[in-house]
C-alpha cells in the first residue's frame, strides 16, 4: 500500500511541476498559478486537448481545494493591457471543486496573463499570484 502512495505522490508532483511551467504555442499544455500554499489554483489551457473529456483551448478555470470559506477566482488578461477579459470562479461551491472552463478563441502567440486569487463576497481578493504566457 505504501508503494502506491509513493507512486501517486510522485505522479502528482510531476503533474504540478509540468503544469506550473509556461506552455509554448501549440502544445496544449496547462499552466497553473498556485495560491494559498498550493491548495488553490487557476489554470490556463492554451490549445484543445482531446480524449473522452476534452479540454477546450484558450480556456481558464479556478480550483478550490482548501475548506477555508474562501473561493478562488481565475482571471485572464488578453494582450497584457491591464484589463481582465475573462474570469472563472468557484463561488457558491464547497472546497474540492474546480469551475468549468471559460473559453474563447485567441490568436496564436497572443500574450496573456493568468491571475488567481482567493475571493469572498464583501472582501477584497487575497493571496493573489499571476504568471505570463502566450495563447
């Protein structure tokens, strides 16, 4: 049983490491911005990825894994002009939830910024972090 836990931990660490690196155009890889001690995050998926549950391209989502009463909101700034053009949130859901993908086609190599914050109605966002990549 212990070997299964070790293999699972290694696989999870490998995924998180790959997900936190900026993706290059055309790869279909995810990037992630982790907040709140890596318990919550926002994802940007650059290009569609097939399979039985396909992931859309140029899409963001928010994931909340910490039962602290705060949700997660992911923001996408297309063109890095200081305007958040797309958002996705876990608001209204219990911890252990990832929002649906918010998507819309972007021209290849468009510069984007992904930002994730813990959010709660009536409070300013906290624990924010962001990263730049290209669509």
